[in-house]
C-alpha cells in the first residue's frame, strides 16, 4: 500500500476504537473520533491529488496550452 494508504488505515483504526468508546458514552472519545475523521479527509484529498498528478501528461517543449480557434 502507498504511504498515504498506510496513514489512512492507521487513522481509521484509531477512529474505530474511539467511535466504539463514544458509543458507550465517552464524550472525549467522540472528540477524538471527529478529529480522526478530519485527518482521514485531509489524507484522502492528498491521495486524490497524488493520483491525479500521475495521469497528467508531460508538456512537450514548444507546445502551447492555449486553445486554437
């Protein structure tokens, strides 16, 4: 798995633990679970950018990015 994938998996495990504690009434675990979800969102965005960058074509010298009409 990629570095970002490993990070997401680790944060997800933490989220699952804290969410279970929250379900039994632990308010602090709910705060940690929300924080973990935000971290997963950030990592997912970074992963999407990493994947998109792999699809971009390299620019050829002398080629213009402007549309021709």
